[in-house]
C-alpha cells in the first residue's frame, strides 16, 4: 500500500509544483468557426460540419477563438 501511495504522489508532483493544470475546451474546425466551448454538448457546437476537437484553452486562444455566447 505504501508503494502505491508513493507512486501516486510521484505522478501528481508536477501539478503541485506548477500550481496549474491545463483547461481543455472544444472547438469545431469548420470553415467559419471562431468560438471555443467548455462543454462538448454546448448548443453552439450543434451545427459543426466537422468533427469536434478537444484542445487546451491556450491553444484555442492562439487560434484567435473566443468564448461561445451560449456558455454562461
């Protein structure tokens, strides 16, 4: 049991030292897509003509995406 506890602590160590975890969001890579969504089931993704992709919030902002208006 002690070995498992140490192993789990070792896996979580980077999270404690960085103090942050990446937030993942969902985007549509369709032609006119400009928004990101916190929920894959967001109403704003219902008309996506391509597959819905999960990316980090940082990456979505680098792609000049803004938060969907349905996400309140």
